[in-house]
């Protein structure tokens, strides 16, 4: 049986390309700059309170009542992030984490 040029490329070259891709992926994973803070002093904690959504209540109303001195849009963004809300809609009876008013 004789191995053709195309056969040698497939037999030797294809595994080498896969190995190179694996090594590059592994190197990228290990050298990734996105990581958590090295120390706890670089982290900040958002103090929250739990609020139960009342019938007819919107995120805007919850945000304004949570911190009237702050822009409601910023508070709404925090509420959406804290509760992993996808569409920004809330249902009566739903419990939400809301950032407490800053003093």
C-alpha cells in the first residue's frame, strides 16, 4: 500500500493543526486577563433590602421609593443586575433585592 501526498497531509498535518489549536486555546485560557480581584480590599459590597412587588407597582416606583435622592434609572439598572431580570418586568408578589439608600 502506497501513501499519497494527500494521505500524508491528512495523516500528519491534520493532527498537528488540531494540536496547535488546542495549545493556543489552552495558553489563552491560562493567560486570560479577566479574573477576580486579587484581594478582598478591591471589592465593594452593595447593601440591599428585600422588597415584595405590590400589584400595579413598576420598577420605576420601586427605584424611587428605594432611594429618592438618586437617579431612578441608575437604581433600576442596579435592581435589574442584582436580580438578573431579563426584560425588566416584575410580577406582583415577586421578591426583589433592591440597593438600600446611601447615607
